[in-house]
């Protein structure tokens, strides 16, 4: 196996500098990544996913009005002391959990210039190493170890690896979309082209890019030369498209893992609500009480009771 593929992946980058306009006015002062999924902010689930895959060095790309993200992953001494004084060990453990998850670092994206620019902000911290990129409002169910599989594919093939998910034709134009060819592994494809939000009828496939990437360090050099694309932003898909045309040792190739598991898009209002309901229903401490109420509520709605 070539040296470029042997490098262990130990760092994760979590872009979280978006404005969260779809959740206004809630996100006027609260980052969308901090909106709770039951009783834990969405971004904590993302960091937990990185840690579960062995990535304990986490860089979060923040922006203006994102200070609460830093506070969440920091120690809260006054709160801890108050809980300790009450001998509330259960809540004390919950409070300390986020600050003990990983080595969390921060860099601020000065202006919202797109996902590609956000990833480029991580170049100095990541250096000449591959890294994982996990979008802060995109959650993968912990029962589906997608990131582990992507790291395995990177170690085997080198280059970069994308998470791909099949959607209906009506949905493709909302995402970056991949042209793909099969490999010997049923869940792994070679990515030959990428198109950001293609017009309907012009999409190369129904496989869209979801918020998980394992990127070769060559992506940083390409991003520095990538002009603004759709929406006047620097698109990560444009840089990955360049790498898809390269060979091993030059930053390429690009592969995709076909993901058929459970994904939660907490950046969309309806999907966010679905996520909260699903997570609450699955909780042993909440589900037994919540599910009977939910069934009764739905039955009343079907009967016209409001």
C-alpha cells in the first residue's frame, strides 16, 4: 500500500459558520448547530461521531455569533460546582461529557464564502495530512458507522472519499451530485464527476453528496485556486471534481461510499422535527411516555381534533 494511503486520519473538521437563515428568528443569536435534539445540541452528536471513529482532534470552523459552541465544549466551573454541591452526579456527568469528548480547537471564518472556503480555513491546523470533514447540521445515526467505512476506503485507495446517498429525482437539484462507476466493492464507487445543485434533468445520477468527507491534503492547494462558483461561493465540490481527475499520489482519485443508513438533516425544519421525534421515541427514559402521547395526538388529528 502506498505511503499516501497509509497515513492515519486523526483529525476532524466541522464547518459550523453558516448563518442558519432557515431557522430564523431562533438562530438570530443561537447557532443552528446548537439547536437541541431532545436535550443535546446537534453539533455534539457530530463530534461524538468523529470520536467514535477514532478522531479525537476536532477543529470547528465558527463565525460571528457562534461563541456558544465554544462555551458548550468548554468547562462550566460554576455550574459544575453547583451540581457537585447538590451531589447531582448524573447531571454533573452530562455537563462534563461535552468538555471531555475530544481536543476541540476553533478557527473563525471571517465571512461566509462557502463550504470550500470553510474547509480551507482548516489548512494550517490540518497540515499535510488527510482529515475528515463532518457538516455540523448533518447527523448520521450512531448505529450506522459510515465514517469508519469511509476511512477504510481511504486507507485502501488513497485520495478522497465522499458519502453518497440516493434520493428521488425531485430532490437531486438541492444537493451536490456525483457521476459514478462501480468497483469490486458493492458499496464503493469511483467518482468521475461532480455537479453542484444540477438543474433537473441534467443530473449525472441520483446519488447526492451528504455531509461526510474524507479529504486528501491536496484539496487545500486546489481550493486556493478555485474561483467562486454557484452563489458566488467557493464550492468544495469544485475542488473535489479536480481531484477526481487525478491519480494516486497527486491527490486523487475520489471514491464514494454508497450510504443506505439513517441520516438526519437538522438544517431543514421538517427534517429537524422528524429527528427530534425519532430520537425521543428511541430513548429508554422518554419513549415509553412519549410514544403513547404521540399515538393519541395523531389519532386525534386524524379525527379532526385540534
